[in-house]
C-alpha cells in the first residue's frame, strides 16, 4: 500500500514552499532564536540543507534555488502570455463578428473556447494547454486571415514564442517528469519529515509575529504555497483578462 503524504500539494511544491519559508526564518533568525532555545546555532541552515538534499536526491533536481528561479521564469512567461492572448481573443471576436460561425471555429481551434476561463483563474495547466494548442493550430492560412483583419503579426508570433519558451523551462520539464515518476516510500518518508518540521516552525513563528501581519505572512505555509503554485497570484489578479 502506498505511504500517505502529510500534505496535499505536489512534492515539488511542498519542498519549494518549505525552502522559501526556511529562508524567511534565516532572515529573521535573531528574533526567532531569542524565542526558542532549540532554534539556535545552525538550526535553520541545517533544515535548508536537508531540503536541498531532498530535492536533489529524491526529485533529481539540482537545488531549491534553481527550481524557484525556474518557477519565476514560468511566471514571467505567463504574465506576458495572458496579455497577448487577451489582445488576440478580443480582436478575433470583434474582427469576425460578422462571421459568427468562422469566429467561433477560430476561437475553438486556437484553444480559447476550452482553456481561456482557466487562464483567467490563473490555472497553469490551462495556460500550457492553450499556448500549445494555439501554436499547433495556427497554420499559415489561419494566421493570414487573422492578420488581414488587423491583428498584428508580432502578437501572434509572440504567443508562439511563449509556448516554446514555456516548454523549455526546467520547471515545466520537471513537472512532466514528476507526473510520470513513481516516488519511493523512502522519499515520501523524508518528505513527510521535512513537512512536519517546517509546518511546526510555520505555526510557532506565525504566533510570534501575530502583531506583525506582514512578517507573519512570510511564515504561512498556505500563502507561500499558493503564491508559488499560481505564479504570483496577486499580479495575475491585477492583470485579470477581460472578456
């Protein structure tokens, strides 16, 4: 029987969140160590090393910092893609409104009909699917028809480039690999141990900083995980795509 995980996010997301939280602890360790005797010396640094080792040994990814950098690369691509996709969608809707059948077929063929709502809700999976369907189905004839109505060729080409860039990121490649990999009981045991240690730090530190909400949020496992998973969810909401 498979060993149960103590957390409800993906392994890589849990470890990235844990690493971020521990880095925040290191940045605030003077205060934290004054509140807890057993958090002294190199306590937080040792946990950071343990997390980095778990990522490298059990997930085959060389370092938490590199993985988070790759995640931010995906975030940058997604923010640009949301803007370009919104621009193209509204132009297609307006330029082909006198040909509703053709308009709807274009939107369906390029992936807007199926995936745009998910993109609006900051779904990375929807973004990946939309970009790749757009790239695959934007043949020369369709591209020419859209450009002839007024959409800039550069915007269409930018979306295709974003699909290529996303496919090339380490985080995308590792996510795909992680979906196929059978994680061992040993790996899950170590992941659970890391999570249990970090979540205790999270809960205690949040209580210490209950009068300082900004710092308190730096120790919220849920908030950090959401930020990483949704690729800067705050910015995504600020740039919410209009219909």
